[in-house]
């Protein structure tokens, strides 16, 4: 089987490619760094020749609603249209638990992405996952003497386990929106960031800030937690910390 991984050079994308290869299948990376632009369309048709399934884990780094919608809408439309032309049998999208409940700018793009999948003539599966353990590290990307961390209640999951689930889904029939995936325990994001800083021997203080409006309230009070049973990752944040800091 040939599986294209849109965003295959990214954080989870690399793990998805590993999981595809571990199962004996061929992974085809779609990313600008390998000459395929899902927004501009360059290289897309050529890359999808002979592809059976596409796993979409592309991303844009923005908090702006308009930028998020513009990226995910254009990228998803282009991908699905190219898949239709190439006869791809299955499109699998990674989304986020709570995007339909917490009205945050970035999430609006993910909702648009889900809507386009639901309306597509290409058979689709959408897996919503909670924040990855690595999300705590992404909170530190801006640097600075103090880490300002959104007050967010999360049930973080190992990105590697989400990657394995995406590949498992891609090998099966399209199922539409499937049960949400989460990790084994509920944690507060500022605490996760503090634990990560401690594990790295850093003294940077981490301050939890409630983001403005209803979205901030929703994030702080469980709007990003799974509401139903679904696949659960086994790796705890503590186990990930140990592995990531050794
Ligand atoms: N982080 C979390 O906790 C979390 C939780 C649940 C779901 N998710 C979802 O997981 C997805 C992946 O997140 P991530 O943190 O792994 O992303 P990431 O590390 O930022 O990687 C983004 C990927 O998208 C590619 N990309 C960006 N623009 C592109 C374009 N125009 N054409 C082709 N490829 C493009 C990048 O490659 P190039 O730069 O080479 O183009 C890269 O491979 C996102 O959709 C996110 O919403 C994330």
C-alpha cells in the first residue's frame, strides 16, 4: 500500500511516516520542503500517482481565525481535488478534540477542514485527538524569561500513539468522524510546562493565563476534554518526560 502523508516532515508527520514504514507500506511525503505545496498546488498531482490513502497532518502556525481558515480551507480543497483526480480511495484527517465546542481562532480552520472532509466525494475518516505531550514544549517555542501558558485542561496523548492510530485507520475503510482519541490522564497545561522546565533543569517561571472570552473559559474548564469513549493512549506525560529528557 502507498500512503501519502501531507505534513510528513512535521512533528507528528514524521511519526506517521515511521508507522507507515513499520507496517511494510510505502510513505510518500507531501511538504513544501520536498517540493509539494498543498496551498499553491505545486507537485501535488505527481506525488499522488499510485497513492491508496492520504493522511493529512499539515499545519499552519497562527492564532488568527482568518489565517487558519484560509490555510486549512485551501489546503484541504486542493488535497481532496487532487485525490479525486488521482483516484485515492481514502483521506484521513487529524483534527482536535473540542474544536466544535471552543470558539478559538485556530480551531475555526480545523472545523472548516472537517466540514470539507464531510462534504467530499473522496471517502474520509476524521480522528480528533487531544493535545500531544509535545504541546508543552511547543508552548516554550517563543522563548523569553517567563513562559506564559494558557490555562488549558487537557488529557494529553503521545503523538506517536496518535500516529499509529491514524495509520491503522488509513488501512481500513473510511468511517467519517470516529471516536475521539486522548491520553491516560487529565492535566493542567501550566503544570505540564512547569514539569517540563524542571526536567530540563530550567528555572524559567511558567505563568498560567486565562485566554480571553468564552474560548478561554472553555479551554480552562474542560472544553478540550473528550466527551465519549474512544481510543486511549497508554503513555503518561511522566513517561514521555523521562524519555524526552534522557
Ligand atoms: N500539536 C498538538 O498537540 C495537536 C493535537 C491534535 C491535533 N493536532 C493537529 O496535528 C496537525 C500537525 O501538527 P504538528 O504540530 O505535527 O505540525 P508541524 O510540526 O507544524 O508540521 C506541519 C507540517 O505541515 C507542512 N506544511 C505546512 N504548510 C504546507 C504547505 N503549504 N504545503 C505542504 N505542506 C505544508 C510542513 O512541512 P513544510 O514546512 O516542509 O511545508 C510540516 O510537515 C495539525 O493539523 C494540528 O491541528 C495537533
